C-alpha cells in the first residue's frame, strides 16, 4: 500500500438550515471539523451510530452537499457510490443491460459497440451470467442487484468508490460473497473504498483502516486491528461492546 | 403488455370495437349523416335504420357514428393538450421544487377552485365560441392543473430515489433524468390519469355542446346531438337513447381500461 492519496478532507464542517420557503429556520450542524485522508488502494471503514452524519459525509464528498467550512480535495476523477438498498438503486423500468450502459451513454465518448463490450466485461467481473443483461431488476435477487449496482458504479472506471452500507440489507451468506467481490475488484481494478457501515464485524473483515464517528466528529482513527484491539475512546469501546 | 387482467382485457376489446366503428364512420356510414329524408321522419329503429330516424328523416345510426368520431377526436386532443402541458409543468415543479413550485401549484389551486365547465365557458367566450379548436384549447387548459398535480406528486416522490441520485452522480442532465429516468416510472400513475381525463373530456365536451357553446353545425358531436334529441324526446326517444348509449359505451370502455391499468400498476408495485 502506497502513501499516495485519493481523497483528503480538511476541517470540513457541513450542515443545513431547517425551515421552508418563507421562514429561515435554525442552522443544524451535521459534520464538525472532519479531517482525514483516503490512501491509494486502501479500504477505509467509517463506523458510527445511525444519525451521526455518515451519509452526509458521503454526500459532501460526492459534492451533493457543499461544505460550509474546510475543503474536500479529490486526487482522482469523480468517485462513484453504491447505495445500501439494492431495491431502490436500480431503475425498475429498464433492463440490467440498459442500466449498465447508461453511465457510458451519458459520458458520450464511446460508440455503441464499445459500450456493449464494456458492459459485458463488467458483468463478468461482478460474476453475473450474460442472461442478466435482458432481465429487469425485479427479476433479480438482492445479492444479484447489489452486483449490478457495483458494476454500474464501476463501469466508468473510477478509482475511488464510496459504499454506503452496501451489504446491510443482505443475508449473511450473500454478505460474505459481496465482501469477497469488493475485495477482488479492489485488487483487480486498483480501487480505493470508503466503506460506511454500522456493522463492526463487517468492517473488521474488510477494512484496512477505520474512522470512528460520533455526532459529526471523527473521534478516533487508525488501523483496524489497533482500534478494535486497543480502543482509546470511551465511545469506541461502547460500540465494540455493543457488537460483541 | 406484461400483466393483463379482466378489466384491461374487457376494456381494450370494447374500446377496440368502438374505435374500429369510429374509424369506419369517418370514411363510410350507411347513409349520409347530414342528408335529409333518407327515410320517413320519426321512423323507429328497424333493419334499414338501426337507430331509427329523426324529424328530418336523417339516419341516426350514421349520425351517431360520425358524431362519436368528432367527440373522440375532441376528447383525445383535449387530453393531449392537458396531459402534455400538465406533465411538463408537474415534472419540473415536482423535481426542482422551490419557489416556482409553490407559485405554480397555488395557481393550479385557484384554477381548480372554479367549476371546470364554468372556467371552460369563460375561456371559450374569450376565444370565441362555435369553433371546435377553441373547445379543445379551452378544455385542455382546464385539464392542465389536475395532470400537473398528479405528475408533480409522482416526480417529487421519485426525486430522491437512489437510482435518480446515481444518474445525477454520473452527470446526467436534468432533462435526461426527467424524461429517461423518472418518466417511465410514473406511467403507471399517469396512464390511469389520462383515461380518467379522457372520460372527463368526453363528458365536458358533451355538456358544452349540449349547452350550445361547443361544436356547431355542420360538425355534430354526441353532445350536440343530445341537445338536438331533447327537442324530439317524445316523438323519437331512440335518438336520445342511441346517442346517450354511445357516450356511455365510450366512457365505460375507457374507464375499464383505466381501472385495469391502475390495478396492473398495483400488482407490479
């Protein structure tokens, strides 16, 4: 693992304002002074209770939320994202083939034949049979859908992927298969992940380093074994105890 | 069509028969619908004149065929105007939200607060009565708010769905997201709304022509014929009955299709 970086966050503070069209509501801070790096080739875990700002952090990195203070520095092209719920992340009106080709169509640089070739190649990489191309998402299992989501996120060959609870909606056996796939793809396609999860066991299996987040702050970060075996913060100990 | 059901099947068959009859009526009718004295006046239904004749000895069956065509065309055009404009407005306001959304939807509320026939009357009197294109424009405008509201709700509910977020992340344009990613998923809500709108348009056109502000001779719609039939109700009841039955059949078949589509949407979702 090199020390080359794919992403840096420097003192990022982010929030939103409540209230509607006519009334300006109170300012609600979600992320507070968040600083961390994602290194090339690593799988960085992000753990914390729900409501602690993990998804807002993902949205801030993706540029869907503008940070109020601090900066988000991308060293690679735009990252892609895998969502938690494989049932709402694939457009039910289209076939898998169409869904996988769509990012390339939007990109608009490849002729149709090249797009089709890349789609088939990516389908093989996520270990799905060719028949899936003509199937609609409704005909697939949860695990297959998540494979399609992964393929769709990777088809434009990003170097960095954000996975927001990608296995928490799946059965344990399917979870293990998807985690294996993510690991294989990381090695084959030279990827780095930010892996958001509330499941510490999954993070322990998959991740190299981990960030512990509480109420919008990073309270502890380091190598997974260090954090899990010798937690310094009381909050981390609490999380670990709850996961036992 | 992936899922058929009884409603959809019955409605489609009935509608296909009616449409075929209407199409035939555009090119050929048993008698010239406007020719007088093709038979004796006030002749009751018989094999020569399936729905009898009126005061002037005109063949009512031929008139109903022709009139149904006019009604069908006006209702179709009205729904097209209302659905296309309403869907465009609803899609934009539902997806983008914000101030424009608030203003347009309140404007829609104001429009829906008027009885629709009254509103159409006002628009007709501004545009000038007695022209079928003005009827289409007036009714079409009246229909826009209801389509806009249905579409807005559908688009707003899909705005934050993950596959839409993915498309945004991939850099798809807003137009592409609206038309390619969201629109196909709103069809199961929009298509039933179109069928309901079509029926309302048939009835609204009939009411307006009945009141004498819709279609005028030489065009004859079912509504116009119904108002004509009223004056000879006791001498030729078959005129009103035949014309009324045509309206009922048309509305009924489209209603069945709409119900079928709605139920199919329920099954799929």
